[in-house]
């Protein structure tokens, strides 16, 4: 027999940790690396909010688009109900199954089409210059950019006015996707670059911000005057969407546009500011946006350095820091929060009076879903709010090759449905009614016709003036009438100034009232939802705490009620 050693009972016991380490030492290092890789992949899967496995289970069918609107409104019945894309599903590109992957791919690669714009320079009243980049439908049909300057004044092809996002211009990938898609459909596109972007220099002390609507108002009026026969549409993206919706709310019914679309709007800048400072991944976006704003400021250092504290701008680490040291100062707001509150378009959503399509992704990593004004959009019959479960920020890539943006197709379909609907003539009818009212009000101002006894026809006004025969008195009467006309003109000017002042005061009061009502309405909705949750929680606590007493009473009742039917041995059990 072979010799073997029997362990002594007196030997000290082996530590369990030592046994664990010996067992781990027997595992190959490759298995450790594989385990770490799996842990890293699991972390990234949750950190980047990847939904590939969920899409795989559903066969990459995507999720349905949620429409928030009034189903009985004329806009839904005549336009939105005919849009198959809005009533379909959005399925993101399988290898971009994450809002962060979608947004990063748009910023880093984009798959943007290759074409050239025609540039026109627009001069603002304050001396600023803005680059208007045009893409004509004829350019896409011919495949090259022609040398003629602009669209013919009598051209009736619709024009789409595009307002880019923060630090974006006409060269951005999503802008070029939109421009080429609309131009292929026979529409002319003009991109309104913000001041200081698109290769333009700042020529005045006025800069753009999230609530600056004067440039958009001036450009839209200018294009409407240049091409009065062409229907005008507008598309705003990100910050450009906030500017567009705010402009629509400020203008009310007096607006030369036929329809509009707002894509990935921040809605409430104060809520979005809190959101991008909440989690680690959002803080990364905050840092990237701040770097982009600093690059924009560096391009115009010669002007900004004399208007703001340049050293503070260079030390900005977030969008809020940049807005505190630059945007707030240039726009003359007291605090950053005041700038965010007064520049948010959510306060004016209820005043929008033309067909508006709003597109937002619920997983947008920059513009949070918490800021979406669900109730305000539902209450306004002129708004269609389309939300998707996925999409990222301005990305919405679909298909295996990621060459298409879903929101571009949705906006294109909505505009075409609106162009072929009776709502396209709403603006013309309103302009005709306004012109009719102006003409009716001018009837009382004459001149009237008077037929004299000798057959002569003379024109008279509302009042009859006595004409003197001698020249000196006639001259004096003319001087007197001139003085009366001057005093009458001054009186009308004073009345006009008073009317304007009253109108401005009314607008400020309405704005302040909206600033008060909208947050209260939102908080009341949140309070009601929390109250329902609290009621169910209290009911659960009441049942759990009173169950011993209720159970004993119920058992006693059963014993007395059914003691003659059920055997006693079974009841005792």
C-alpha cells in the first residue's frame, strides 16, 4: 500500500479566506477578464440607456408615436389624421439603440448630404448682419447650384424658413438633411443663421439668445415682402424651436406664416437647466455645450471683451456659468433664472394661433420630458404634439444605414398635408378681413360728391369750409387750417402713443399673468397625481395595521355563522 499522511487533529484550522484565495488562484486570468468585461458591458448598457435587447424582443418594430391634441379640432381632422408617419411607429437604427449613441452619432458623423447653398446677407435695423442660406428646388433638380440670385418674386413655391439650434448653422448635419428633403419635394428652403454664426462677423452690440425673437420677426417679414405669393412655413430646432414658438405666441393672429414645426424644444429653460446638472451623463452634455458657447465667444472676442468680463467667460464650466457672465449681461437680465423664465416659450404656448407640429423624444438627454407642456398643447386646437419613446436630441436615425432622420420625414408629411388642406387659406382670409375692416373704417373720411344747381360736380369732406374771396384772408384761413391740422395731427399722435402704451402695458400684464398661471397649473396637476398615490398608500397602511383586529372579528363571525354547517374540528384548525 502507498503511504499517506493523516492530518493531525491538533493542527490549527485553515482560514476560509485562505481557501477562497487558493480557489481563485486556480481560475485562469482569462476568465477574470471575461467577467470584468461582462460587468463593464452591463454598466455601459444601463449608463448609456441602451435598449437593444428590448428592441430585439419586439422584433425591432419600434414604439408607436403618441399624439397629444384635440381629436375634434379642425387641424387634426383635416391635416394630422392624414399623416401616416404620425400615426405609425418609430424604430431607431439597431446599432444606435440609445439616446446618447443617437445624439453622439449626429454630432460626430451625421451622414449629412453634400450640396451648396446660395448666401444672401440680411442687414438688421441695429446694424447687425445675418446670413440667409438658400437651397432652391431647382438646384436639386439640376444637380448644381445656379448663378441667379434668388427666387422670382412671383414664384408660388412654398418657402421653409429654418431656425437652427444652439451654436448650429446651415452646415449642421440635421439642417442639411431637412433642407435637401424639402427641396426635393419642390419647396425652397432658407436657413436663418444666428448672429455671429455661419462664418459671419458680429457688426453690432446685439447678440442672439434663447428668447431673442426680433431677428426671426424681421427676417420672416422681409421674406414675406420679397415673395408675397409664396406660402411661408417655419421649422425651429432645439433653441431655435424655443425662439420660434415664443415668436408665434407673441405675434398671435398677425403672422405671415401658414404653418410651423418645433423639434426637440426645451420648452422651459429653467427646468432644463436643473436637468442637465442632475446626473453624470447630463453633466457631460452640459460641459460640451459650454465648450461650444466658449468657442462661439472666442470667435467674437474683439467685441465681447469690451461688453462683458472676459476672464469669467473663459472660466465657465457649464451653460449656466456662461449665461451668468455673458448671455444675461448682453440681454440685460437681472439674474440667470430671470433670463430663463422670461425666455421660455412655455409661457406663450396658449397664444399660438397657426398650425404647429411639435416633436419631442421622451429620452432626450438635453431637453427633458419634464418640461413638455402636455396640458397646454392639448388645450390649444392649433397644436399637434408628437412624442416618441426614443430618438435622442435631434437625431431620430432610422434604418440599418442610418441615412434618414424620422422627424424630417414627419415634418415634411405634415407640411404637405397642411399645404393641401383648407387651413392653408386661413392666413389669406384673415388678411382680407383686416383689409376690409380698414377700408370700411376709411369710408367716413370721404370725399363725398356734391351736385350743384348749375350742373357742376364738386368733392366735399365731412365738414364744409367757407372760402373767402380776397387773397389775404384766404392766406390767413390757410394758415389757420394748417395750425388746426397740426394740432389735430398732434392730438392723433398723442392718442396713438397712449394706445401703444396701453397695449404694451396690457401685453406685460398678460405676460405676468401667464407667468403666474402656467406654473400653478403645472404644480396643481402634479399635486393631484401625488394625492391619488397618497390615497392608495393610506388605504394600504390602513388594511395592514387593522388586519389583526379585523381578521379576529371575521374568524369569530364565521365560527358563529357556520358552526352548524362546518365541523368543529375544521373550524379549530
